[in-house]
């Protein structure tokens, strides 16, 4: 059922960008030229772009005005100090290393913390996270709770780490072979699912007992905090900023793609509590990114990031952000579309194996669905499943993930609900016309190395 709750929209349009829908003939031609991979489409080929919420949000008037104050000094920029102070105020970490985006933060952090053959257990690792761990010659181990491996069921915190699984990993490999424990908040690859405060506390206790660092991938930290307020007993009356401070108090450090919950086109950081770790991070940050007071960001970028951190903790904004995604998911449910439940914070995830029940699992049903949505309505979604997860780094075999998902990612402050109603109608049409009729999927035409869903090409079987 669609929610009858009235959502308050905390902004209005001031500048608009024209978009257009290519004809069906053009769409069929363009997806064929792109090798059935929506990443290879030009933005001009796309009508509604739900590929990602990373760097695709609309900046506010205040962010734009702050960008004009950017101090572009190479070292010791005033804008860096503005950003550092705001990170400490919002998240509680005293030390900050700026980087140009989240994967750069992962590269710097893993260069310092991972040794060859060490392990990083946590909830479902995202593609770049897993790739950077493996690039540093470590291994990622998924310890997500069993409920998080199913699209069905309304368990409120499917992003939680299974503490018993984590204990088993530490016991099996020994604490000295664990580089750190990772918690992704919210858990993107698992369907945008939040992590509870109790689970964070439990993982912190286990990490402390074994002398291990606990690191957050904090790209969507504010959305996670809002879910705690909504769903976890004892937090309904607490301000978002207070919930964030408690969450972050349990972490030793975090990586942040500011292109998500800081609502900027580009930027990120590593934040930590320990002065020694901060000093160790400086050298690789300089090598990979730039001097440690700019890290690949302009002064204007850092000013916008600081302002974005002020805006993202506003509860009216979060209520609308989460509410818009929820209403979109409820509309799809009313059409009989199988989605990950409960609905997450930044995206709605379609369970492609249930959407195409007659397509074999090893024929990439989620990638197939992304292709069909573009052909039907010029909508660009993204596969989060068998193509993304890739091959086992030791055996070279394709990994079969628990879920094969098509992610419809909602950019912040960009699309109206009329846009999302159009997308829902496109999905309903594909479901009605092809859901049970499709018997075969797709396979690789050319499989790219590394994170293969970005540039591989496919063909129909």
C-alpha cells in the first residue's frame, strides 16, 4: 500500500536543466552500440538517470555561495580548516585527510592498514571497496546477517553484521591477520539497508576485545542515522545530530564519499581519532591525491562539502529524502514488482531473479533488466549483482551473490515524484510484457578486467 503520510518538500526549484526522451528507434540503436551496458551510454542518451546518487545531487544556493569563498592555497587552505572543523562538529573526528572521492579514501586507508594476506570482514562490501582491498593483497569477507541475504522479509536492519560470523572469522584467521573490521552505513550492496546502533555497539565491543580497528564506510551516514531514529527503540525522540555522534563514537575512523551524504559533485575524506594513524595516512595521501590539506579538492569543493554536512543533518530534508524513496518503492510494490524489503534509503532495488523467474541465474538477469528498462523508457538503472561482484580472486570462478539486484538510485533534490511515477510505469510495462516471457538472458561479449560492470559488453543469448 502507498503511504498516506504527507511529505514536506524542503526546497523549491530555482534553476532547471532540460532533458529529453530519445525515440524508441534511437534507444534500441544506442544500447546496441553500448554493448547492452548502460554505463557506456552518453548522458544525452538517457531520459531519467538513476544510475547512481554519487555526485548527482542538486547543490543548494548556500553551497553555491560558499564555493565562491574557496581558498585555493596549495597548503594550509582556510577552506580546509572550514571543512575539518565541520567534519569534527558533525561526526566527531578531530583529524581529516581530504581526497577527491570515496574510492581514493579507500586506496589511502588500505595502503596503510592492509598487509598481504590480511582480511577485512564486515557487512556486504561494495565493488570499489572489495577491489581496493584485493589491490592491497587483502581479502574481503562478508559477515552480513542472514536476513540481509534475502529480498523478502521486513527485518528493520538488514545491513547488520552477524557478530557470530565475525567471531568465527577472527577465530579462524587470528586477530593479527585482520586488518580492520568494516561497517558500511547504510549497506549499499545489500539493498541500501541500515545498521542498528545496537549492532554497532556489539561490533565495537568485539573489535575492542581483540584490539582491532573499526572503520565505517560513512557515505550515507545521515540516512543510516535517520533509520535508527525511525526504527530502533529509544531513539525516536533524539535529534539526528545526537544519533550521528553516538554512531561515530564507536568507530576509530571512517572513509567518506562526500558525493553522497555531503551532497557535492566531487569530494571525500578520511577522518580518524588517532594522531598516529593520521600521520601514517599523510604520506600516501600526498603520493596518491595531493598535499594533505587539499587532497585533490579545490577550496570551493571543500567549502561546499562543509555546507553539505550542515544541510544533510536537517530532519526535514531527511524525512523527505527517505520518504520519496519509500513512496517510489511502495508504488512499485503496488504494481507487483519484487523489490528488496524493507525499502532502503537511497535507492529501490528490484530482485531481478524474481522479476525474470525463467531466466537462469548465471545469465545475469539484473543486467538484462537494466537493458530492458532503457529500451522501454530511456531509464538508466545499475546492476548490483553477479556482474558487479566479479570473480573469486583466488579461483577465478564467477561468484554467485545471494541477490542479483537492479538498483534504481535516486539523486538528491533532483527528480520530482512525477519523474518517478514515469519510471514506475516503465518498470510495470517491462514486467507485464517480458517478466515471465523471457527465457534467456545475456552473457559477456567482452569481459573487462577489474570492476567489470563499468566497461564490459554483453550479447543476448
